[in-house]
C-alpha cells in the first residue's frame, strides 16, 4: 500500500505475531538449566546413534555431537534449525546449545 510506513523492528514483529518474551521460550530455559548425568543420558539417547558419545572440551565438559553420529530425525531437525534459526558455518558439529533446541523440538 502506497504511503503506508511499515516498521520491521523486533518489538513490532513481536506484537503483530503475538510472540512471547524470550524468558518464556522453552529452548532458552533448557539452555540455562543445569543437568544431571542422567538427564544428559536421556538427551543423548534421543539424539545420538547407539554406541556413540558426546564430544568433550578440554575441561571434560560435554561440548557437542557430530551430526554423522545423530539419529536421522534428530539430524534433520538440527540441520533445519541451523539453516533457519541459528546459522553457523559448520553443520557437522552440533554444539550443546543446539542439542538442547533439537531435544525441545523432538
């Protein structure tokens, strides 16, 4: 429509689409939470192929999963998530933050 100014600011988009504030997002909540080894085992069971393991960082913390070691459905959602929401240059390694997002989707 000519002569109509349209604002694409995040606040306007949130109102138009009725988006909730970030603190209500289950993915954000999952990323901030502390997990026990049993909870990580449950996440891993849903995301990874049998016989595989997390990739660890130098301090021994869980850091990521290799996409080639993920269940097909989890791998598909991880790729979709990276391509549409959290772009990165390396799709073959799924960092923990994205693992939490994929687990929330599943």
